[in-house]
């Protein structure tokens, strides 16, 4: 399935970027406490238009929005 234009834009967003309107949360967020002072959080999303899946991460070394190609 083609990735919709909203998702293509989503993949370029930064850590401050908000999910687009048709991106819904899947499951609860996962909290990682890691070995450093700062933990980080991951949240999965799914697009209602094209079914693309994203993981949003607040980890500084991770991409903010990772698009999982079906
Ligand atoms: Zn989409």
C-alpha cells in the first residue's frame, strides 16, 4: 500500500512534531528507564488512511518518527 502524503510528511517531523489527524495511538506508551539519568518513551501509531505504522520516540539518539514500511 502506498504511504499517504500525510505520513510522508510525518516521517520528516522532529521530536516536537505532533501526529497528523488520522494517526491513532496503538497500545500504551513504552517507558524505558535505561542506564542514564534520562529515560525515554516510545509510542506506536497507526494511520487510518494508509495503514502505515509509526513509532514515536523521545530518545535523543533515535529518529523522532520511525515509519515502518509494510
Ligand atoms: Zn498515512
